[in-house]
C-alpha cells in the first residue's frame, strides 16, 4: 500500500513538474525570481523531449508500482499519461519534437515579455 501511495505521489510531482516546465515562464512574468528554478527545469524538459530520453521519475514510479503489486508501464510519462489524452496514436519522435518546441516557444515568449518590461533580465 505504501509503495502505491508513493508511486501516486511521484506521478503528481511529475505532472506538476511538466506543467512548471511548460507554463513556468508565465509565473516569471509575475515573480521574476522563479526564473532561477524555472530555467533549469525548462532546459531539462526540452532536452528530455528533444533527445527522446525518459525522465528519471518514470522508472522511479514504475519501480514503486511494481513493489506495490501493480504493473509498471513502458515508455515515458508523457507517452503514458498525457499522450492518450492529446493524441489517439502512440508517441512518435515528431510528436516529442513538437511538444519540446511548444514548451520552448511558450517560455521564450514569456521571458521575452519579462526582458521587454524590465529593459534587461534581473531575476
């Protein structure tokens, strides 16, 4: 039971991290100091998508699920949880590139606004 609860906690943390990667630039519009956390997270998230790697949280969640008597899953977090919601077919490299580019575009736009407002970047 504890392992299933821990796996669910990892799932929630993973989802919050993905949302922070994609939308964290919007938080920087309000609180510029968040950039110190967001920039490395966004770089990591885009790198994971562009490279086709699997985030380390995915194997951790799978391991906890298996220890809790459940089944793990193949592929990555986005492929398993988000892809079925957004797309009916399996995750492709092209889709990963699009998702990574979307995260990059949203954040570059937000940081562009921050820089334009301040005249220069000062987290």
